[in-house]
C-alpha cells in the first residue's frame, strides 16, 4: 500500500487535514482584507503593516510557552480553545461594523488576540497532533499533501478575499470567523487519543526553553532554520508590500487578489513536484537555489508595478520553497523526541518566524519612506546575503537529519 493510499484510509488524518484547510481558507480571506480595511478607514501605510506585525509579534512572544503547554496538556482541548477564541475575535469585526463603531485600535486588538490564541493554544498542539495521526513513514507524503492544499487555498483565497471585499468590506472577516467554528467541529470528531507519558521528564527536557537547547545541538538544522528566517522576512514583507504597492499604483482589490493568488499557484506546483525532487537534489542545494530565485524575484518586483510581472515573480518564489520546507519539516517532526516535540516545533517556529514578525511593518515603513524600487531592492539584498551566509555552508550536505542524543558535535 502506498503512502497516499494509507493516508486516504486514515480518517483522523482526513479530519485533521480538512479542519486545517477550512481554517486556512478563512484566514486567506481576511489576510488580504486586513490591510485593505485599514486603508479604507483612512489610516496610513505604516498602520496597514502594523496590524499584521502586531499579530506576528504576539505569536513570537507566546510561541515557546505554547510549546510547553502542548507537551503537557491535552492537545485537542488546546486546539478547540484556540478555535473558539479566534472565532469570537473575528466575529467582533462585523458586529462593531454593524453598530458603526469599527476603529483601527479594535483591529489591532483583534490581531493580537487572534495571534495569541494561535501561538499559545492552537499551533503548538496542532504540530504534535500531526505526528499523532500520521505514521512516521508517511510524514513526507502528508506534509506534501498539506502544502499542496495550502497552495490551492493561497491561490483561491486572496482572489476570493479581494472579490468579497469589493462586495462588502466586512464579509471576509465574517467568513473567517465561521471557518474557525467549522474547524472546531471537525476536531471534535477526531478519534485518536494522544499517548500519555508517565515517565518523569529528564533534566534536559524540562522547562519551556528545552526545545531551544535541543536545537542548539543541531548545527545543520539550525543553519537551515536561519535561512528560512531570512526567506520568511521577505515573504511576510511581500504579503503586505505587494498589496500596498499595487494599491498605491492604482490596482483594484480584485486585481490585487488575483496577483496574490499567484503565490498559491506556485505553492501548488511546488508541493506537487516536491516528493519527486526530494532525494534527487541535495538539501543544501535546494536551499541555495531557493535563495537565488527569491533574490531575483524580489528584484523583479522592484523593477515594475505591472501586476502580471509581480504575479510571475510570486509563482517562482513560492514554487521553489516546498522542497526545502518538506525536507526540514520531516527532519524535525520525525527526528525530535516525542516529549520535546511541542517545544522543538515552537523553537523552530520562533527562529523562522521571530524576525519575520517585523516583515509587514518593514514593508510599510520602507514603502512610506522610500521609492518602491529602493524598498524592494532592500529586501532583495537581504535575501541574497542570507542565502550566502546560511545556505552556502549547506551545499555539500547529502542528508538533512536530526543528530541523535549523545552524538552531537
């Protein structure tokens, strides 16, 4: 039986996968709508980027404590609580709008609350639940399928979000709130019971920072994660930067949605090809190639505001990313001791997402202070330097795996 056949017969994986897909779709609808709504309220470009940054910074601060909770508490309960809080937070936007009291400060609060519920409750528990419902030998296939689904959502979500915003600026947030309710209902139907460890934790596995201590003993994984951090800075900046740049150049919400959907096209193509590429190209080479393409893509965006050029650049940049993501994700999820999985996942997320939390604000500030050409060239240079410093030393790496305890260099 192939991994794909096994996953198709794994009902808990299908429920888990569906819950994530519904929630991701709702998030994709509101992702593009948030900066557009801020601009519609009459606020400036930096404030449009600050909303996304508030959410990302909150996730950074609470990510590590969330990993400890996921290693100690019932994972499904944590995910359900996260969905409930996020549902109520997003629902407050259409309620306030209906009452005529929607303000920029409220959008900041919603961004912070949603980020907190995601980082402290849902995301760390979800990372462990993935391992609970999928056998280790099927992880790469499951991750490839999940990334392909996320790519489809990234392709359809922004275009749909832009179109819905054009119809009613509050509709994307209403649907996002509903998506969290659907996700919770699917999670309630999971039958897999997470294993409970009765052993006393070893000294080096105690505390919220145990994941960071384990990561420090993994030099290759650490370099790959630092390279991912640089790419994530560029990626989170581009999410808001593309919206702001195209809007300032006169593009409508529907056109911007279509351009942003090009990232989904790249994600789908990359995720579908990734299983065939993994094993045929060295991990270090895949990181280096990704860095070169990201640098070139950002430079192309700097050169023009033509929507079709920006769309093609997004296809190329996002399309090259899944190979490295899957290789790194499989090494982390498959090689991490189970008692540390929540904290290692959140430690990795802190490294790749921490600095990237400032990407949207960086994009807004750069585009407000400088010309679009200069702003996008700064991001291109940043990506090129990160590739040389972090991906370059991994070029000779033949396999990306976690180093077992006791064998660290």
